[in-house]
């Protein structure tokens, strides 16, 4: 209890300063100097209690991920709003200094397909690659209306799975054809544009790592400093990822291999950082400690180049990138409502499950 009380006395500014110093340290040792950096943007949801009334709500978080350097740029908690990703992105570009818009290529999925967003990005001279909605009328004309610098690139995605006609678990794959909208000039050929869009998946992997390695999906602080607690949590998450990537740079030895690329188990590496964080804070981290950490927690994974494995699940609704919440978060929400006598706020399916649950 004393530890919690002391931690609450530490201001959010202290965490933000630590994050800024970690970014400076990363930039010092990161040798990449790209003309443009690819930044994937997307939203994800978690359970929060921003209203401070002991009731869980679903909140939008905006993630900004630097694909070119393999690091997160920012996570913003937007609150209990739905379908506000586009306006949130516009607001972030207008008000944040974390991204140099003169050196960025935003890569976005079809939820961000909007003429208003196109015009905004064009007006700011910001480069982008955005997937086009399949039902978009402008596909027939191969040109978005009233926007001169945007062109379409055909894209084939082999991701959709369907059960066979007998409703068996065996999945059937089919190709999905769509288009990508971009304002990059013709020095970026169609294959380059497609590869840029493929890199968008890195932010989904980032969200998965955040949810599986940190207390992110279920934030239930009930105190006068709820928003500040969330801000501290997000700063810590970003610091962990920056340190992991920095250590990864130290570990990688340049080798030319035409068949494989070397990657590391990021989840394991993030777990190991918890062992050395206290020594970093106390400034007594030694070279031997760091080497022991790297040898124990950085496990190489060889990935064959240009190989893409379909994301197949025997039960498609269990896919982590489709399901809005796992069973853990579902039951956490039910129990929270039972304890606070707010079962009526649940949807009808969760209400039925709540009636069969008894808290001992």
C-alpha cells in the first residue's frame, strides 16, 4: 500500500521526461536515416473508467507506429468515443510535435478512406497510402473526385477465410481484390506501394504485444488521478518498447542472407526488461547484467523472406485481430457490473451470462 501511495505522488511529467530521454538515447544509437519514415496509424479499444464511477466503459486509443525504425511513436487515449479515428488523426497532426510531417508516409486501412482526410493531408503536403473501401464509387473512374495528386494502385489480399458448404472447421481461402489510394509520385512504383501497405500490419502486432504483455486492455483505476494513472501506464509501455528495440539493435549483427531474415521474440524480450528496469532507475546496471539479460531473453527467430502464412483459426471468431474482447475481459466486465449493481448497462447477451454467474 505504501508503494502505491508513493507512486501516486510522482507527477506524470516525470514519466514524460523519462520517455523523452529514452527517445533521445534511441536516436543516438539508431543509424537509420530514411528520407521518409513509414508511420502506421490505427485505433484499438480497451476497458477504462474515465468517468470515475466504478463502471467500465470502452475507450478508443490511437496508436502511431514507426514501421521504418520498428518503434511506437505514441499511444493516445481518446475516451468513450466510437468511429472517431479520422478526426483523432487530424487533431493529432495539428497539435502534436511527435511526428515530422515533412518526412512521413502515413499508411492507413480502409476505415480512414475519406475525401476530407485526403484533402487535409494534401493541404499539409503529407504523403499517404490508404486502402480504398470496396464499395467506393470513385473506383470506376480510377480517380478520387476533386483531388488531382491521388492515384489508385490495385492490391490483392489473401486473408479472408470461409467455412466449407458443410459447415466444417476446414477453412477455404479466397482472394480479395481492392485498391490503394496514394499521393506518392511515380518514382514509387506499384510494387513499392503494395509493400508499404503490407507494412501496416506492424501496428497490429504492436497492439497484440501491448495487450499480452501489459495491463492495457483492462484499466480499472478508481481514484481522483485516474487520467494521470493512465498517462503514466502509457509512458511506461512506450519506454519498454524503445528499450527493447534499442537492445535489439545492439544484438543484431549484419549478415547477408538471401533466404532468411533474423528477428527476435519481442514478447520474451519485453518480459526480460522487467528484470533490469530497477537497475536502470538506480543507475547501477552493469555490462554483465546487460549481457546476461540479452543472452537469456533475446531468442533469434529465422523467418523465410517473401513467405506469407495465412492467418487461419479453426474457430475464426477466436482470432485476436477480429474479436473485440477475450473471454477474460468479457467476464471482467460482467463481474464489475454485478459488483456495482449495474447489470442493466450490459448488452442482452452479457446480461444472460450475468444471470448465471454467482460471486462467492
